[in-house]
């Protein structure tokens, strides 16, 4: 997402409500190692993977990830729900940044 917790256009906060603690991983949680173990052993049960879905994040975000069918299978760019301002997800110079340009710059 964006490096900021605020919209780069209207400056409003993109932080939303708090994620319930029981759904967060603790700072000591190693999701990647847990996932790899689970992937290798189908019978492996991990309280962390089965109960925690949001990693160490403490709040939901209001940012809208926009997918453009036929361009990229996933979020191509971000949009603010308050002002509908759009900004790039991908770094300048990448093919996906170029693909998103027409949408972010308002030509679409």
C-alpha cells in the first residue's frame, strides 16, 4: 500500500477500525515459518494460522485496492474512499506502473 497512513490527495486518514486482538499475530509470530510447516504437513495445526488473519497489523485500512481485469491479476493501484484520489502501487519504471498510468492519471 502507500507508505503513508493518509491519502496523498486529501490527506484524510486511511486508518479504519481496530482489528480484534484475537485475529492478530503477536510480534513473535513467524507466519512464514508457520505457513511453510503447514504446507509440508497437511495435518499440522497452528493456532496462529488458523486464528490470525491480519499479521501484526492493529487496524484495518480504508484504502481501496483496484484491480483492472485483463491488465494485472491483483491490485493495480490504490484509491481513497473519501476523495476518490488514485495513486500508484508499483514503483516508477515498472511495467505495472506504466499499465496503471492511464487509470491513475484520469484518462480512463
